[in-house]
C-alpha cells in the first residue's frame, strides 16, 4: 500500500514538474495583439537569448498605421518583459521614414503569463520612451496566430523552433525589415534622415557653446535613449571603455539628474562603477555627457553592465549636441 502511494506521489510530482516546465517553456516569440490604453497595437517579438527584437504596429486600419523597430529584454526566471519602440520606420499617414526621435515612441514593462492552456498574455504599463514620467496607460496584449500585418518577421515566428531562432538569421531579418521600410515615398519630408545601425542623432542648428560647465552641457544637450536594462539582484557593475581609437575622450555621468562622476578618461582599460540595487529607484536614468570629443569626434564609449549572471552591452555616443541615455528598470521580486 505504501509502495503504491509512493509511486502515485512520484507520478504526481513528475506531472507537476512537466506542467510547470511546459508553461515556462512557452516562448515569448510570436505575434501579440491588443491595446495600450485605447490605441490598437500589433507587436511581434523575437527572442534571442535574453534579448528581444521585432516590430510594433500602432494602427487604426491596415492603411493607417505607424511601424517601429522594437528592442527589449525577457527574463525567463521572473517572466518580466521590457520592450521599447526604437526607430519609426514607417508612418503610413505622414510619409515619414527612418525617424529615431519620434515623440510618440513608447516603452513598456509587462508580465508574461499563461492563465490557460492556449492563452498567453502580456499585462503591464507603458510610458513615453523618452519621458518615463509621462504614463500612457495599461498594456493588454494576447498572443495569436494570424497577424494583421504581414512582414519579414513572420518567417522567423513560423520557423522559430526549426532553425529560425539562430541569432544570425534573426540579425539578418532585422536588417531586411529595417532597410525595406526606409525607402523614401513620393511624399517628401524634411524629417527623413540617413539610415544607420548606430543611434540616429538629428543635429540642431544652434551655436555650439564650448565653454559650458558639465552641468550646463547636461541640461542643454538632447538625451538620446540608447538602451533599457532590467535590474535584479543586489548590485550592478558598469564598465566603460573607449569604443574606438584611444584619443583622449573624457566623460561625465549623471544618475537621475545628479552628477555622480566627472573627468572619466576612456581607455582600453575598464573604468568600473558599482551600485547597490537597493539604492536605486524603480526607474533610473544614467546619462553620459561628453566633456570633450577627443581628437576624433564623436565621443564613443562601450558600456558593459553586469547584472547578476547577465551581461549587457551598449555602444554610447555623445556629441556637442547630444548625450547618451541608458535606462535601468528594477524588476519586482517574485515570491
């Protein structure tokens, strides 16, 4: 009798483990449809490691939409998803193409959950990408099989489990998806700018003030979002290197609008900073300001962030008109 009970218990545990693993094995990769506040959204997310790529469509109809490239991160342990609109590649109404500084770009943080066997949801909140204090409402998306908009990512989604999850394939499709949607239309726009793999900076026609203090440079220069990094655990370590030829680049760092370090000379040796996660807010903004541009402008830096057992890289660029912005978002503890 005891033997039978033990076997039954063992079978129950195995079934429970398989069920639990099956739920968490459900991939975040796929097409999602729903709303952010009252705006209809179709989101396609492609997972490569912990990183996400893809595209977002904000639409009223198939002929009236805005399409962005998307970047983000997924933590399979907490099921937390962060993504943001990166570059506006198509605005079907205005005819604008390849615009990085789109004022309506969003950043979203959501929970990935599976309330039913064939039901997968993303529930969370969204803010303006470039203004974390401007909340844009709730995120309510559900995974589905038939997208409204057909594009290059459909191939990856349909073949993800049979080879299309290869990082080389994903990166190749990303290049195709971007370049295919940046061909100027017959409508001409002064906002059209060259396509580049690096963060796109729009130069303003303003006089360059070279004698500003570093605090004044922080205030007057545009802040360009480079990446968003989820933060968990007890501490975060940042390492800064010169990302090009060593030419005397010097930077200052502001955390949440406060100067924390200046006169950091970038070399091929890491300049290391460490922060206790407990000292950070839920949303944090780190801004890299170029104190000088070295002998070969612009000022470029490679930042490596070590968060727990995860490693994130970001290539930062700062000029006399712009500063690089990195956003750190603390993830809620899971019971």
